[in-house]
C-alpha cells in the first residue's frame, strides 16, 4: 500500500488568491526540463519501458485486461418524473456515479470541447504548450501540467500519474480569465466558456433533482454548497508501453459536490464497486456524473461519492474532460439530516487535508465520520 502522498502540484480547485502553495513543495520544474518531463514527450520518445517513477507499487497496479462488464446505470432525464426519481435515487445511493442522457447539452458542444482539447495536446508545439505551464510560484494555479498528486510508494519513491492535463478556472465568473487558456485552436476559449455555463446548468439540475428526491426541497443541497467554484480539467493520457505497471490517474473520490465527466472513444476510466474495479466504457452522447465527497456529507451518507481511477493502454491516447463543482473554501459543509453521521467541515480545510494526506480512496471523507 502507498504509505503517504507527496504533493507535487496543487493546480486544482484552490482559489487564485489562496496561499496554499506555500504549504507545499514547488511544483512543475522550469520550462525546458518540465517540457521533457511531460508524459506526452516521454511517450513520444519511443521508450519501450516506463521510467521507474511511473511504476506503481504491486498493490495499486491495475489488473489487465480490464473487466468488460459495464453495468453502471444510465439515467434518462426525459423519463417521466416518478421513474426518473426512482432510478436516480438508486444510482446515487448504490453507485455514486451514472451516465446521464437527454441532458440538454448539445452534442456539438460535447464534440467541440473534446476537439479543442485534443488539438491543444496533439497539434500544439511544445513551446506553444509550455507557454501555459502551471507556474510553481505564481498565486494562480491553472494551466498545463503533469503532476497534480504523486503517491509515495513503500520505498519512499514518488510515483507519478501517466497523464498531462490543462486545468481551467471557470466559475465564479471573476475567476474566469480566458486569456490564460490556449489561444489555439482559435475558438478554444469560446468553447470552454460555453461548456462551463452548460455544465453548471446541468449540475444544478441534477443537484435539484437529488434534493427533491430526498424530500429536501429543490434548492436545499445547492444552498449548503453555496456559490459554486467550477474547474474544468482536460486530461490527456498518452499511450503507455507498460499499462500493467502504471495508472493514468490514481484512485480517488472527488472532493467537491458533483463532477461531470466526458470521455472520448477510448476506454480507461474505472470505478470501484463492491471491492472490484469496473471499466466504465464511454457511452455515445452521454455524460458521466460522479458524486463527490461534499454531497456525501450533505446527504448524511444517503448518497455516496464514487472512487475512480484511470488506466492506460499501449496504443491510443485518451482524453477526458472533468468539470468539478465545489463549494468555496470558506464554506462550512455539514449534513442536513439528523442525527448527523459526519462532522461539519470547513471546505478549505478539507481541500488542504485532501492534498497533504492524499486521496487514498475515501480516507478524507471517512475521517469525518462520527
Ligand atoms: O480521465 C478520467 O476518466 C478521470 C478524470 C478524473 O477522475 C479527474 O480528473 O479527477
């Protein structure tokens, strides 16, 4: 088992004005050295075995080939209300994740966000991409990076994820600064802004439905979450010569309220269900909904956050777009049901604990259990 986590990059979900960075060691290296350590550069160098820092300890290596079972629920938002409520309730309480179809987001927009993301990673020169690198000492943390979290193996060696990413701060609007996002392809910034708005609408709709199903009234969960902090992370997983030894992204549950994930045609996402890793194959035109830890706390465990990870493969680069909806770090989150099963938590404290201790499954939300 990993013995702990070493924070390599805290690019995600920390407010621009935060000084969280000062708690952690410097993140990305200066430019040319960092360019060479991008996973895409390593993959394209033609190596036949992965560098040792990407080799997972035995206990966290994926079992390949992955299972073909894909029984995750699909929720159709066009269903009549009573069947929708029934299927959504069982998906949220038994899985913490589900595909959603007839979600109201245009299929063209889903295609466009994947297309601009792929163009950035695959058509941009290294120099162009490095222009948007996460800066280790800058107060803002969005941008192009490779090292968000790294596990520490038994031998105290850092283990890196086989992934590059671009993280965008999109909401509230005062955090949204498209000039910090790629300028290529030409409509990149417009697509990300539009996608951000559509994802917020869908996230609110889903949280409203969940709140109603639990008998809380439409807005109750959203009232506890408060103003939504939204980040969009485009992840790029290059082909890997030894997928059996690596992870694209280590196992974790998301720390905020709700995540909306778009996968391209390449499988790689796995969900932990009843102790088994299930591969969640992409479903055309669907969006994968993943409940996060604060929803578990707010609903007092009636709805559960889902542990997931990404695996790699030898031949096809995979791209995903994860849109995270989180509370402000100044927000106190507590259960709305009595008696509470979880301690109230200041979301900023939760975030720092998540990053300092590492996700390791659901250890952070479990630590709040009374
Ligand atoms: O790439 C994926 O399928 C998973 C992404 C994810 O879990 C994350 O960005 O937190």
